[in-house]
């Protein structure tokens, strides 16, 4: 905690904010996308938006794994939950995400067995305790959670259990950023890159983006001083007309990332094309099980299918995830769509942009 407390220091944050305001030529309009949903919430929680220079505009990106999971995948989770002899073991922020006809929470109210767990290993322990049931873990997440899911599958193999499987819906972050940076209409000047993901893949993973699109990048942590330090780096780069990757989270992130975690993911998963809510199918952006681990694939085990599913009428989550709109611009926001009665996933997840705006901005 001592290490974290240093970066929560009000005095340090104020010094960094003063440095941010004093950057030469910084009176120009600057648009920065904070990629990670945890950054979005931290920025609101610490009141940083109101403290930044007025010319710096922050835009949220597709960094909430629950939010970018398309409705068709949620429908598959619900279909699995409704099968006899199946227990869904899921993270809590997924349980209320709406599919095309309901949510896991509603399925549980109707008698499905849906258990909230805090890690994939909790799901495996549930499978060990209830061997007459098939435990299904919806494997939603980015590179941050992928190593723990891979480790759980390897442990399942070691134990010789045959009643634990996953619905593979994991995603990797660089491809959607490539897609967004190629969109000239977004006019993004810099990327505040996600600290959690970067701890696994390393800061160097963003170098191709910086070089190809002349986009300034900074990896940052989640305390106030971390975030302002990242924004200061980006503002200096942008005002100097330079594009590089600055690692402002060196106490956690290295240039090459966590090699052991990468090995685990590469052993169990293979890269494949997958659909992102609001962004469509992005080549090379998904994680599917390798042939040697297909027996843990719930799609094959339970004969599940992902069917095309329309977005809720009027919901603008797709545009919000792309950085095209802010939540208040959605006609449903704060009216039909609230945290208690969400229409879209961005109002559900703890990392969702709409939920952050509703909680802190109103």
C-alpha cells in the first residue's frame, strides 16, 4: 500500500497538473483516448476531468471486456445456463449484461444455476465439488485475465477432470486500437494505454501503432499521479509533434511484458478473428482454444452456437465504445437505461463508460 499511497498524494498530483498546464504550445485542442475502462472510472472517481486544462478532451475507448462482448455471445452464455446439469460460474459484472432476450441474472431468477466467482480457479473448485454437474466459465476478458484462464485449463488437464469447460470469448487489445486509429474521423492525438493489459503484453506492444499512425502513446497506472503523469507525457509528445511509447507505469509494466503469462496464453490459446460489440469482426483479435484443449470448449461440449443478435433499439453503446459519442448523447441514457435497469452493457459493468458517467458526472 505504501507504494500506491505515494501515487495518491494530492501534492504530487498538483505538481504534475501544474506541469501539464505549463507545457509549451499546449493551448491547442488535444484529444486523448483512455483505452481502459478502469482508467475511465479512476479519472471520474478522482475528479481529474474538472482539474485538467480545458483544451484537453478525454474520450473513452473499447477497454471494457464485458462491454465489447457482443449480444450473441451473451445469448450463448444464457443458453448454456438453461441446460440441465449445467452450472455457470461467472464474474459478477457479466451477470446483468443483457443479451437479445434477457441476462444471466434473469436466467437465474427462472431457475438456472448461475454462481458468481472471483477467478476461473473458483469455477474449477466448484467443478471438483459438484462432479455430477458441468461447470461452464464464460471466458470474457483481455490479456489480463487470459493467463489465469489458461492456467485453470492446464490445472483441469492435470487433475483429469471432465466436467469443467469454458466459453472462449477472450480478446486482445492491439487489433481494435489499430482499427480505431485508422479511422480519420476520430482525430485522436494520443492513447492513454491500459496498465493491466500492458503488464502482460508489455509497453513495446504499442510501438507499431505509434510508428504507423504517428500517434503518441503512454502506459499509465490508476492512481491520480499515475494518470496525470501519463497525460503529461502525452501532452508533451503531442505539442512536440512526436510519437513514441512512454512507459509511465514502470513499477508494474516492463517493455516486453510478463513472459511467463504470455507463454501460458500461447500454450492454451490461438489467435483468431472475433466479433466486438460496436466494432464488428476484427481479424486476429480473439482467443480460441488450441486443438489440444478443444475438449474444454463448451461450444462443442454443449452444442452451443453464437447467432447474430441485434443491438437494443436506440442503444448507442457501439458508438460510445468507438469514441464517437459520449454517453449523455445516447437517447436512452439516464432515462430508459440506468444502472438499475440497463439497456446496454456500458451501463452495467463496473468498467463501463455509461456507468461511470451516470455515477460520477450527474
